[in-house]
């Protein structure tokens, strides 16, 4: 009876799928049982024979090359497409900024400090996306990215856990706004890149900080959606070509981590 | 773009779909031809699998098993193909009432097979298995996937993996027995 119960799960045992203590018990049993050890040997032989016989078909070199070409070409093309879109966005932004400046001069109004900051943030975002190496620390792990900034910027910040969110962290780099060093993080959402900027609020010029506290909606002339807030003495900007809801969703994650 | 993914249990950092998917090419092709039993159809199946995987790569869940994900795409593509539909229509629905596993006999096909090393006979016996039995057997024995990984690749519960595997092995032994008799090995029974 003992042997029968073992033999019923002999395959599962040989597949390495029974608990460790059960494995040890069976090993001990098989050492003293000729019948079970013979069955185990036979089934191991069968497993080996199937493994050898199962490696039966080999793809042709021509077919391999065809697939290799396809998978090699597409990501690069889409990657280039991403930079082309970023470049196009940069041109739109430049034209938009020039037009806005022109109209501003014409109407005799100076661009507000806040709009200037938004424009700077948009420039930093586009400039980074158009760069061949958009991030200096390349990692999806917040525990790698966050320490990388230590000693490079005069403050620390927390990054959110993204496991159950649609966002993924691609990496980070140092950046400057208003002659102030800060952190620039890049997140991915369905192939769209979103920039998150973090600066020390007190390092920004009082005029700029005050204008950002005015809490007005993001400027309409930007080809991106943008959200900014101050929390724990840090100024955050989230900018990208995704929907307002997506920007807000990432902003909420950042707020909850801070 | 960089991703951390779990490929067969190992964490790798890689910069493209190509680097993840191409090392699986030979084994996916082998599996595809086992399923389709035809070279041209296997090539079409693999090609479509790579096209779908590439397109859906952004939806791949980081930290999950990339190999199981690729096999799942291939297998789902096969099941919706003409050959796949035909193959599965001839297969009875899963039944968990297979009865207890019988104790193995001393004059087993396994022993005879090993002695005679008749690979072709074994291959044709695997060929004759219903597709649901064939795929689970190949993933376990050839690809050395764990039950969990097979469960992910085939989108079936682990219990079903075990029952299909058990049925496949039993069917294989039953099919091999008359083959061995024909070659004279059955005389010892």
C-alpha cells in the first residue's frame, strides 16, 4: 500500500513538484524499495527519451533571419518615431513660444514669471526626450534611482511604488530651473514619456515661487498637460503629452509617496 | 528603453524586445511545429507570434515570466488558426475523472524504449497524442517548465496541468506498448 501511494505521484516527484520534506521521505523509501526505485528509474529514462525526441524541429536560417529583421527593425523605427514626435513637439513649442512672445510684445504685456517657468519646464521635457541619452541613471527601480541623486542635489525625495499602476519608471537625470539644481525623472505610460521635476522650493526665486503658488491652471499654449504643486518644501512639476487624468494620476501617486 | 523582466526566473536588464525574444526562437519554433505538424504552418505561427508579441510588448507585465508570455501568445494563436481549430475539435473536453494512476508494470515501455533508443517511434507516439496532451507533455519534458509556468503559458489551472500531464504519459505508454511488440520487445510481456 505504501508503494502504491508513492507510485501514484511518482511523476510529480520526478518533475520536482512535491514538497521538499516529501521528497526526502520518498528518497528514503526508494533506497530500500527495489520496486519503487525501478519504477523511478524507468520513468526517468522515459523523461530523458521524450526530452531528446522532443527537440525535433529546427527553423531554417532564412526564416530566423526574416524574424530577426522584423523584430530588430520595429522597435528602432518606433523609437525613432518617438524622437521625431518629440522633435515635432519641440518645433511646435518653439513656434508657439515665438508667436506668444511676439503677441506679448505687440500687446505690451510681459510674460508672467509662472508662464516662463512652465515654458522652461516644457523645454526641459522636450529637450530630454530628443536627447540620445534621456536619462543618466537607467533603472525601473526607485530604490536605484533615488539614491543616485544623493550628493547631486541638496535635498531628498520619495518615489512612489508603481507595482499596481500603469506607470513605469525609466530613470532620471539632474536638471536646472532658475539656476537651481533639481531631479528630473522620466516615467513611461503606454509608450508616452512623462517628466517629473522636483526642486527645492526655497531655492527658487521668490517671484517664481510666489507665481507658482497662485495655483492657476496650466497655460493653454503648451502642447502638453502639466500639473505642479508644493509639498514638504519641494516643488513638483509633472508634464507630458498624456491626458490630464493621466498626469493627475501620476501626481497623486507622487503626492502619496511624499 | 530599458526594462527589468523575469525571464525563466532570472532577472535581466535588457534594452529591447529582440534581446528577450530571439533566444526563445528555436524552442518556440520546435513547439510550433509539434503543434501544427507542418513546416510552413509552423513558420506562419511563429511569425504571427513574434508580430503579436512585439505589438503587445508594452502591455507585458514587468516582473512576470516572459517565456510563459511568449508561449501563451503562440498557443493562443495556434488555437484560433484553422489547423488549431481542427486539432482541438477532435479532442474530447477535459475530464478530471481519469481514475487513479495505475502502478507501472515491470516490463514497461520506458525500459524497452531506453534499451532500443527508438526516437522515431517515440516521436510518432507523441505526434498521435491529442494536442492538449502533446503541448503539456512537451512543455514539461522538453522545455522543462514548472507546473506553474505551464499553467501560465496555457492559461489553465495547475490541477489541469497535472491531470493532462498524467493522461499524456499514460497515453504515451499505452501507444508505445504495441509498437514494442511489433519490434519484438513485447515478447517479454
